[in-house]
């Protein structure tokens, strides 16, 4: 039985997978309270799903509901995940506990990628992946998303790492872990709210057919692990980093005062940044997610053609 005894595939996701039609996963962590969606989680999830459908791709949001691994959510299930204030932020190490104790969990990128691949889905759409935090060279605050991506053969489509992370350290860590970082139409690693961090990606692909082919070659070569697909925020939605710096500094200082550590830090910072910028970061994250949903769906469609 193994993994399947805990899995509930949404019927339309199952049908798509069985008939070889493209499916792209999305993490529930970004739309649940922990993702700091500031009351806009449902709108965000619905629109991202719609965008994937418009590309002919079946969306599969992943979450844990009462200990069941759910791949693809019905509308009322999505509403539960978004509104459940007690849902547990679930990374890979939390998965066995959340499932065994029949709790409800919103999955991080790491857990989403793990469950997606187990269910037969290769592409994961998110807004920002966890990174090496600013100061992470001495705090050791390095997201499990990065390490898990070195083991799980998923292509995670994101727009870089959020502002509280250090893009240069994140890229060093990914290099060590052997994770290719692909720039979509760019050589620059995106900086989440702006298109460039000033750091370089490891390779650039301008269209998803060529990237799908590279992934196919990677599989044939048996190069293990996943890929980070870095898709820059469209210029018209980019924020002014200068204006964000004071809010970021304040949020990080408050987190320090509260001695926030581990899994609680990212949710706090995302929410505080949203409050301090009066929702500007949330608006940008919505647009980031929609753009990633489009690119992720295109990649899933191209991969399905090769299989
Ligand atoms: N960054 C964002 N939005 C998010 C997250 C990160 O801009 O919602 C969430 C994702 O679920 C990601 C997780 O996988 O936080 C990483 O948490 P940590 O930094 O604790 O590893
Ligand atoms: Mn951390």
C-alpha cells in the first residue's frame, strides 16, 4: 500500500494523470494564513487555478486535510485550508506527524514537491521558495525547501526568494546542493519584488519547450534532484526596493525582539511586511503567483508532450 493509503487524488487530477494530460501542483502554504496572504488567499488560489486551466493544464493544490494527503482540492476544501487558523505549516519533516495525528496542514514548497512527485506530478508552482535568510551564514536559518529540492525531482517555479532572504547565499547553497537554477528569459536571478537581484542563474531558457527538453535529458542522464525555475516578476508590477527597506528592517527587528525562530519566522515576516506596506507586497505576490502559474502550466504542458 505504502504512500497510496494516505492519498486522495481529486478525480479530475486522477483522470488527467491517467490519460497523460498535464497537471501542475501548487503549494497550499502560500494561500493559508502562514503565507501571509492578508485575507486574499482564496482569490489568489482561484485565479492561479484558472490561469493553469486556461493553458489546458489541470491544477492540483496540495494540502493535508484531517490527516489525508489531498492532491487537488474541491472549492469547499480550498476554503477550509485558507480559513483554518489552526492548520499546521507542514514541511517534509512535519508530514508524518500531521498525517498520523489526523491534523490539517498547509504544505510548504518542500512538502508540496515531495507529495507532488509521489503522486506523479513534476511541476510545482509557488510565489517564493524558502531561502538562506539574511544573516543565515551565522544563524543557520536555511529553508528546508532548498535541501529538499536537491533530493526531489520536481521543477519548482518561483520568482526567487522573498525579501528577508539573501539571494547570493541562497544561490551558493543551491550550487553546493547541485540544484540547477534556471532563469526564464533572463540571466539574472530574480529578487521577488523586482526582476533582478544582481546575481546570476546557472542557466537561461527562453521557452518552456527547450526547458522541458533539458529536464528530459537530465532524467536520461540520471542527474538526481530538482530544479529551481526562476521567473521574474513582470516589470509593471515590480515594487521599489528602496521604499520596502524600512518596512523589512522593522519587521526583522520585531521578529528578533520576539525571539521568533524556525518555522514561525517566515509567516511572521510575510504578514508584517504586508501590514507595514499597506498590502503592497501582497498585491505584488498575487501577480508573481499568477505569472508563475502561467509559466508552470506551460512547462507542465511541454513535459507532457515528451512523455
Ligand atoms: N515565501 C513566500 N511566501 C510563502 C512562503 C515563502 O514569499 O508563502 C512559504 C512557502 O510555503 C515556503 C515556506 O515553502 O514559506 C518556507 O518556509 P521556511 O522559510 O520556514 O522554510
Ligand atoms: Mn527557516
